[in-house]
C-alpha cells in the first residue's frame, strides 16, 4: 500500500508566503497607482501634446489651431482650458482665461526648453496658480507652449502606465521577494524543526518490548511540543493497555494449568486406544501453549536473570520428552549435533518449550511419515521434517498469531508466534525454509544478536 503523505512543510510555507507577499505587493502598488502616486491621470503635459498636434499656419503664415479630435475632446472636458502658444519670431496665439501672472512669461523667457511654475512647498504660496512651459516641435515649426490646464489620460495610456509600473517596479520587487523566500524559508524550517530531531530518533527506537518510553519536548517549538505531549499520552495509554493484556494472559495461563493437568491424568488412566494417543497429543499441545504464554509474561520482566544454557543438553531433554508423541504419530525422531556444545545466555525452560513447539509443529504438519531431524549447532536449534513443506510466500506469515496454512488444520495458530516471541526476547530470531527433502525447516538463531556464547566440551 502506498504511503499517503502530505506536502513538504518547506514548500507549503514557500507557496503560501509567495501568495501572501504577492497579494500585499500588488495591493500596495494598485493603491499607489490609482491614487496617482505612480501614474498621473491628469497632466499639463497631455494638454501640451494635444495642442502640439493641432498647431498649424495659414497661407499667410499666421498661427492657428485646427480642430483635431484630441483638441475637441480636451475643450469639451476642460471648459476652463487656457494656453499661450508662441513661435520663435514672437508670433503667438492664446485661448481661455490666462492668469495675469503668466501673460508676459513667454515674452520674457524665450528659448526656455521646459519649466514649471507655481509648484512650491511654501504654505504661504500654495494658492498661486500653476503652469507648465515646454518647447516643442510642430508641423508649423518650433513652438513654446504654456498652459495651466491638466488633461485626462485616455484608457489606453492608463493601461500602458499600469503595465510599465508592473514591469519597472512590481516585477523587480517580486523577483527579490521570490529569491528571498526560496533562500530564507528552508533555513527557517530547518531551524524550527531542529528541536524534534531527538524526539524523532527516540520514536524510531520504540519497540513493543519497551515500556515507559517517552519523547522529549526540550528545544521544540510550542506547537510541536503539544503534538509530542499528545503522542506521549497515547504511549502511556498503550503501556497501560499492554500491561493489562499481559496480566490477563498470565492469569488465564495460570488458571488453565490445573484443569489441563487434571485432564492429562484422567486421559492417562484410559485404556490404550488410538483415541487415547490422540488425546495425549492434544493435551501436550495445550500444556506447551500454556507454558509458552507464561514464558512470554515472565521473560518480559526477568530478562536480566538469564543464565548460561547448554543447547545440546536442552536438545537431548526435549527430544526425549517429545519421542512418545512422535513415534505413535508415524515419525522417527533424530538428534544431530554439530560442533562443540554451545552455551547461550537465556531461559532454559522457555527455550525448551520453543524447541518442543517446533517439533510439535513438525508432528502436526509432517505428513505422518519420515524422520524429524533436530539439529543443534553453536547458537542454532533447527527442526526439519519430510512433509509437504511450507510455500515460500507463506514462510513469514506462519509466525503471525492465529495464522494457519490450512483453514481446518489442527492447533490454535499461536504456537509459532510464541516461538518467535521467545526467540526475540532472547535477542534472536526464527526463520522458515525448506529441508533437503523438500519438507519444512524451522530455525531458531540465537547468534545474530550478540548473545554471550561460549564453547564447552560435550560430556
């Protein structure tokens, strides 16, 4: 199943910051544009441009204005339009209510390229009229135009101005913002989540066999610390539930021991029949299962009390105990020892029941024929049979609780699961494979977890 994950925190922040900063930037630029801080919607220069294209001379060389669409629109929109147009020879035309202060400026300032009059920060002079003078070139020659009337910008000019503001101001600022966010956001995110690195390492080490583990919140932001505290509370509830579960299993196993023992005594007193042998095997399976449940509960508490265990002596005892069950079921039972005797640190009773469970599994699923071989090597206990074997796809699943290769097969489906738990509590593992004859091979490996293993001479 594909793991469902959210988007990276870094890219979420980058995307949201870009959207937010862009909206703020364009909002500020829009307000400034439509207030006229970045674009002049009314300007004397536009009046001068309208007059410039309308100036002409008649046949006698006299200055006059032709009624261009631009000039007609200006006169219609600005009833108080005034201007003075003067050529280099001193000929001029004027129109509208020219303020008296500007009547003779053109005469006394000939040849001025451009000038602005009346603009001042002096509060006492704020009421004086303003005017704009520019020297322009027209079809009628060089003209000096003076006006104080502001013309409105057409929509095409407004759109062009808006585009220029974006290209010259908005776009450069946006590029700087994007680069700043791309560089700064990863640094900010890395610094913000640096405090949870230790909690992440602790979480990776949490295992079902550990209790009381809690994640540290030191150095984490308050928002993340609250999440870690919630996780710690969940871990606490899981610890409590697991503790209650184990107490229940231990109590149930203790309660089962007495009735199972009584049942075994009563079955032993029955006449020797095939049914009696089958009942004896079933009681032995129940006894092993009950003892394994007690082993799991006990080993979880007393793992520090492990002692050296001889796997060879353990194998001899278990094979001797299981022989009365294997022979009547149609099997030969053989113990094969390789190398020196191996001493491992562990619980002898639990390891013995794990090996007995593997032999019981071979009895149940070995097909009722052939030899069950028990191999003992340094740190290894292995049981092989001549039965149909375990399909490769099922070799990991058989150790799951309540899993059976066949729906109607005998047993509870817990035996191999408990064997795996006993092996893991000893720092080892159990694996399934194929024997040389094609049957099942189940191996308990106690060498891979760094147990204290020593050699001793076999007695």
